[in-house]
């Protein structure tokens, strides 16, 4: 039996990444479904995808914050 999960929050292929980031923070999720012009799912954009793209575009030495300045999720 197939189960459909409604996709209330999606981004289209031509939307800015900023919208996906806003949805992730607002909804507390790690990824947002990506849909084509017909609304059909084509993939998912996750936080790791965004971090990789930012790291690829900007020299990592420009990220000068200390780890303690970033919200760290503790395990356990």
C-alpha cells in the first residue's frame, strides 16, 4: 500500500535558496522538497547541500567564528 505524505512547504527549481533556508528554520526541518513547474517532486534540498555550496564558493578561512559562538547540538 502506497502512503502519500503531503508536501505543504516546497520550493521550486527557480526559487532562491533563501526561501528554503527560511522554511527549514521556521519548521525546524533539515530539508525541503523541491518541485518542478507542475508541482511534481524532483528532489530535496537539505542543510548539508547548502553548507557544501557555501563552502565551495567562499574560502573557509573567512569563516572566523569560534565553535562556541555557533549553536552546538549536544549528543546524549
